[in-house]
């Protein structure tokens, strides 16, 4: 069956007791012990075992072609659980261009905890080869396409180099989504999603997820991190997440098609210095993206306004339809001056506006941005 079919029916699950097609929201924090002192249900306490996760985890694992999935309280909780499952002293590689909050956590917290974190140009295979320390590097973290420049990393190439050095590979595939990219099939060991974004899809929940290729010792350590540190998702959010995932394919395909149209339009615009979007043929990394992304290049792009920072901020101030807000992957299109969000050390040029393309009509979005650029330059 096609993934669209699996998602639309959430794997076709029905409740055998009530014949319900939509799963109930399980809220119990604790589960009954058997009289002989066993827990045959496999569930003890909801910090570790919440049946509210079952359908969403099963569906996501299937869409990512992995063995198991785990939901978390946020994308950050999911990502940091992977690093917390490593041991102090382990060497990890992460990209210079990546979601800024995770980069900050790696440099300011994970290093204090004893991880040796090295930021490299992950999209450059020579840089990856040079940085890998066989036997010492335990994890290579990829984000592709990566915030906020949409840098593309060749997952298969990095995975084969990392595996040869004895390192695991985890991919933040929040922007690629299972609709366009299958990191596990390309050789990655773990996939991470800020499920807050496209998986949820409606800007109404904060959630994270991991999917593993193998139920191995590392995965069990991650499970222990979730159970003991308590970065667990609420039951209602799990329900919302599954509801969002049912329409994932329709939403992401629409957003990607609109993003391609918008990127193409503004690539030749006199008030735009450049458009950063992996779908554009002259974008560095387009060739790799065309190889590893299927059916589109995602709904995220950035435009660099002519006229510098002031023109970019003025453009964001003038939009009527686009919403000035952070985050991404919702039904509504968002615009933000990324350097203002990320602050000192950001790789975002000061004239960069990050765009999350939603589900509105693409021509309406183009017209609104056109008018805002014109007004900003008046
Ligand atoms: C690519 C990417 N990874 C991870 C995260 C973190 O997710 P959350 O905000 O759910 O913690 C985000 C959030 O913006 C993101 O865009």
C-alpha cells in the first residue's frame, strides 16, 4: 500500500471493543498490576508506557520504514534524548548549519556534560571524512534541508562514511518529512522530527518523534532517557498528532508545489537578491536533493531582500496574508526575519526572510509578498 493510504487511515486501526475508527484519548497515568504481582499488559506508569502513543508511533514507524518510533514532548526533547543516550567523552559531529536551538544546546550543555561536539560543513563529504575519528565518533547528526539556508546533505554518502568509522547517523528530517525523504532507507540509523511542524501540521501542538532502523541497545537507552527524564508527550497532543498525520501527504505535497512556484517566481525578482530553495536548479545541493527527495523539495525556503536588513524587516512588516511568526509546517504561511530570532552567531544573512509555505493559494501568497516588497522599497 502507498504511504498516503496508510496515513489516511492511520494504518486502518479500529477499536475491537467499540468499533471506533478514531482511537480514544487514553488519559490514565497508571495501570493495574495483576494479582500475581506481574504486569502482563506491559504497562506500568504513563511516563514510560502511554497507550495514547501507540497508533501515532506505529504509523510513523511505518512511514519512515523503521522498526519502532517514540513520541516526545517536543522536537528538542526527541533530539536531546539521542545525545543523552551517548556517554560523556563520546565524539559527535553536527552541522554548522542546523536548527539554532539544538546547536546552542549542543555547544552550551552537551559539551559541559562531556560530549565532544564538533560542528562541520556536513554538506561537504571531504569535511565529513576529515572530521570522523574511527572508534571515537559515536554519532553524526544531519539536518537536511537545514535551517535556515536549506543546505542539503547527502544522507547516503554520510551514512556510509560514518558507518565505516563505527558511528551512528541520525537525521533531523523535520523539513523533508516522510513524504519527500526516507533517511532510514538511505542508510541512517535514526530519524528525528519536530512533530510540532508538518506531522502535526496545524500549529496547535508541540511534539517530537524519533524512529529507529533497529531496536538495538542505543534505542533502549533512548527509551530509558524518555522514561526517566520524563520528556513525554501528553495524551491529547498524541491524539492531535495522529489526526494531523492522516492528512500529511496531501498537506506536504500542496505546500511543496506552492513553495516551488513561489521560489521560481521570486528567483527572478528585481527586489530579491536571491532565493534559497533546494528545488531551484541553480541552488547548491539541488542535485543531491533531486536524488534523495521524492515528489518535491518541501515547503521551506528563504529569500534575501535587496536593501539589506532594513528592507527585509520592512517587508515582513508589510505582509497582510503571511503571518509574522516563528515555527513552520502549519496550514498558514509564516514569514520571519531569521537573524532577529537566532541572535549572535547566526549563519543567517541579515537580509534573510524565512518562509514557511502553507496551504493558501500560491498566487495569493505571491501577490501579498510582491506588494510587501514593493511597499518596503517605496
Ligand atoms: C528543524 C527543526 N528541528 C527541531 C526543532 C525543535 O522542535 P520543537 O520546537 O518541537 O522542540 C525545530 C523547531 O523549530 C526545527 O525547526
